[in-house]
C-alpha cells in the first residue's frame, strides 16, 4: 500500500494470554477487529500463531507482532 510508518504491538501475560494490542498508523482500523476478538476471547499467542494470515495482507503485521511476543518473529531483528 506504499505506507512505511506504523506499529503493531502485542502484550501477553506470563501464561501467553494476549491482554492488549497497540495498533498505530495508516490502515490501523483494518486490523482492530482481529485484535478485539482475540483480547475479548482471551486467546493465547499460540492460538493466533496457528491461524492463517495470508500474504500479502495487512494482517501479516499483526501476525508478526504475535510472533514477536512469542519470541519467534521472522522479519524483525532479534532483541537479544
């Protein structure tokens, strides 16, 4: 979509339950509904990782943020 700015951050507790999500940038509203359903249903990181997020889509940004919260990000530089 030609946009380069934005952020998706997933916050999970010690049991890997997703407690919150921050989404900032262009087209953020296209991702909010997935985050709302996940937080409302107290889904775990692995529940979301096991779902399909097709390529190329905006949903991949959310998927990558979930992978990052689980320490398994594919396209981000390691934090360690």
